[in-house]
């Protein structure tokens, strides 16, 4: 009887530990899978990809917004900082960064920019970098992660122009 | 012992994330929002739920998300039913309502229409709006829910980009559209 109770107690303790590890691992696993797929589409890391407008056949990310066009960049700042540049439209636009645990650690939108262009230098915590004048320095809490440019498409008539504009966005090692 | 512990540990983690159980949910009628979405302050459960159901979600200061899986009467949203969303413009620079299947992807429909947004929305004389959510084409604002034969549930999501500061501070006070069940086929 005592042996059975000990077995049950040990099993429950072990299952609690596995439960906690699983919960903590899920965001990393989901991000890893998303980053693998996105970097494959872009032809590598620190390169932009320009996914088509989301439709019912899109399986890139869950709950995609059909009213946005995206530019995605899987970054790796392990060896070098990465520079993000692009032109900014009238209307909602944002550039957001997600660490390898899925946290959105930085975002900037068109209202916070002084001009119609963006220039962000992303570096790791241990890199000593000097941003260009007018360039925003952002420190990534993880070496790898994802940056997303979001372009709002307010209607079918605006889609083509917004698609052209998003192709002016990019990321590359600095 | 290890196999049993694995089954219990992983199984309970999946159950919790699928149920969306966490401590940072705000409910407004049939709508609910994960306030810690995307935040570095998110608890592990919220982070896991958001990674599975809303990867790349922005923080509330940038964008607020409300989802509904039930109508205002508390019944699950079904693709073979017709619903009417009634409300007024939402306090954000731009907003939209989108329908997703239970797999969290956009619902196939012949018109490739997936959302209704602030821009392009038809409004009544008093500024209010009605949005039909149904498998059949409706006059005016309409979000398709696919084919009735599918007979499955769906999800509605409101996105609010650049929400007003008062809404970010007190999302529980938001006035969101009512979801009224009209009929089922």
C-alpha cells in the first residue's frame, strides 16, 4: 500500500514538472517552426520575404489578418547587427520584433516616426554598435527572432500600391 | 512511471492551452481579450496560448484583439447559422471583424471575403452598423461563414489598431458589437 502511494506521489510530481516544462517550451517550439518556414521562404535568415495576401489557403501563421500585407524577416544578430529599412505609407503601418519565445519586445508605428521612412538597427545585448544619425537602436533579448512589417490595406483599390511600397522594405546584416 | 507522467504532464498542458485558461483575460459580453498578448510580462500560460492561437500578436498599446466563440446568448457560433452584429464605431484608429474556422484559419468562400472593416463599412443614419455573419450572401455588410454543410463552429475576431488610450487602460469598459442569433439552416 505504501509502495503504491509512493508511486502515485512520485508520478504526480514528475507529471507536474513535465507540465511546467511543456508550457514553457510551447512558445519556443512554435516560434522555431515559424522561423524555419519563414527563413526558407526568404532564402535564409536576415533576408525579407513578401508573403501573398492571406486567403483561406494560407497556413503560414494562425489567424492571419486579411486586411494587412506583411514583410517578414527572420533575424539572427549572433554575429552582426541587422538593419531594417523601408518606406512608410499614409495610414496604419508598423514594424514589430518578436524574440524566440514569441514576446513582442519592440514595435513602432507610422505615428511615432518623424518621416515616411524607417531605419532600425537591431543588435544583441553584448554588441557595441553605433547607429547612424536618425537610426533607432533596438536590443534583441534573443539572438534569433522575427520582424514583421505590417501594411494596412483599406480596400481592393489600395492593394497594388501598398504591395509595391512593401517591396521597398528589407533587412540585411549591418 | 515515466510514460504515465509524460501523458499526464503533456496532456494537461495541451488541455490548459486549448481551454485558454489563464489569468489575464478580460471579458466583454461574448468577447474576450488576452491582455498580456505579446507582452514580455505575460505569464507562461498566456505566452503558450498566444503562441498557439495568435502568434505575432502585438501588445495592447499597439493593437487590441477581442475574440468570440459564442453569441450574446451564450451559444457556440455555428457556420450553418445566421448572426447579426450590431454596434457603433469602435474607439480605435482602424478596426476590423474577421471570421476564422475552428482551425484558426480564414474560412473558404466563393467571394474570398473574410472581414468587414472600419473603412468600407456601411452605416445607418445614426452612425450605428449591422453586420450579417452567415453562409448566405446578405445585403450590406456581410461576413461569410462558408458552406452550411460544414456544420462546424467558427470564431470572430475584432482587431483594433492604435486603440484609444482610455480603451487600453480599461478594455473591460469597451462597448463591443452584440452577436445576435437570427436563424439556423
